[in-house]
């Protein structure tokens, strides 16, 4: 029996040493030391041996048990450290590699330019008001003195949504909303998208405008000039000057197109200035004194006589293109991050 035990013990030691994984090691343990393992099976025969031999065999069996348990423990620790080492190798990090920086977004030039215009005008007392992009034909055209057969309707090729409903072609559609929703004085600035059926390097079917409207007792053309000069200086620099050229918009009388002196060649006509094409001036907006018919339609009943106003409207992309020297309007709307990242 002792020989049998020794045989089992020797073999088990070998098996332990050869076990290549924790699973294999566990199988070896169960096979020798488990309830139905080889040692237990041999010890079942203890009843058949003499009382004298029994303690000796018991001592040998215990000896092997202890030895094997020790060997199992050691092998287990060795296998675990190999596994850990392998994991550390496979999950190795090089902390000295340069970090991959996340791409930071930036504000679109249309947004920054709009905000800049609002900021400047807010200091002059203008409140921001918005209106819907889907607008009635009435507010976009009729209410700003452009009746159905008026040629000015052709100047702004319109996207119609349905009978009497369209995508607003200008932010002047908000003028009557403003005048009808508040009592005078009205001093609002309306930024927003507008739509015209037009598309090339300088026209986009969707673009942005900012509309200004100031209605109060005795507002004069000189007030308009003052506001626009301030706006031009703040946007284009302290030396910027403006000039008003008579022009026609049905909702103002008199009406003007407003130019700002070229910030590149400082308004000195130079052949070769690419920004102003040598003219010294850049057209930036339309403006004028609110047409009396609009004030009538607005119905400021408590105002009596003497209520006047001015309005102006400008294209935000045009101003952003001038400020940032962006050569093609379409770049603004392509969503190319290489373009956007420059701002
Ligand atoms: N609504 C005009 C346009 O879209 C601009 C404008 C606004 C002109 C206000 C005069 C007064 O071209």
C-alpha cells in the first residue's frame, strides 16, 4: 500500500509540474486529492491492514497530501504570475506617446458676425426680435408695400410653400410683426435666415440678414446715418466711413444703398485693390426712412402725428466674407471642417 501511495504521489508531483494552465492544475488536484481521487481510493483499503501498519500508512498518506498541496499551491502561484505577465504585456501603454487632441469646434463666421452686429446695436438700444422663416405672403410682401403686381417681387425670386405661404425673402417681413406687437418706440434688430431661388459664387438659396428698425417721434435720416456710421466703425475699424447712395426699396422713402469705405485700401481708390475692385467702397446694406404707408398699416393709434422711423437690412455672409476675405460664398455652407477650423 505504501508503495502504491508513493507511486501515486510521484506521478501526481510530475502532473502538477506539467500542468500548463490553472484549469489543468485543478484537474490534477481533483484526480489525486478529491473525494474520489487516487489517494482516497487507496485509503479505502485501510480496513484490511493490521493495526500496527495502519498508522504508518496513514502517516505516509498525510505526508503526500501535504507535499502535494504545497506543490499545487506553488504551481498555482507560478501559473498566475505568468498569466498576469502576459496580460500586462498585451495591455501595455506607452504613456510617453503624444496625446491625440480632440477636435475643437468653433463658431461659424455667420454666427460670430451676427453676434458682433447684435452686440454693437445692443449698445445703441436695439432689442433682438425674431420672426418665422416660413412667412405669409402678406407680411413678406404686401405689408412692406410690395403689392402682388409690384416688380419688386421679381427682384427676390421666391420659394412658395403653398398659396399665400412662402420662405421669407428678407427679414423685412419682421417689420410689421414688430410694429404690430409692440407700442412705440420700436427699436429692434432681427437676425435670421432668408431664402431666395438663386445660387452662384455670391448668391446662396439660403443666407442670413440682420434687419434694424427704429420707430419713434421725430426719428431722422441723420439718426440712421449715425447708427450706420457707428456700426461701420465698430465692424471695419475706426477709420471706416459710410456713404449713402439713393436707391429704391418699396418699404422706405427715401431709400439708400449704403457703402463702407474699403478697409483694405482705406477708401483711397487704388487700381488693384482686390477687395473693393479699385472703387474704394464696399456696398454693405440697404436702408431708408420707413414708408408712411407701413406706419399707417402698423396703426400706432396713440402716437398721433410725428411718428417716423428708419430701417436697414444687411446680408451677414457678405459682411463676414469681407471681414475674413472669404472668396466664395458657397464655402460657408459646405460644412468642411478645414474651412471652419480657420475661425
Ligand atoms: N429688405 C431689403 C433686402 O432684402 C434690405 C432693406 C431693409 C432695405 C430695410 C431697406 C430697408 O434687400
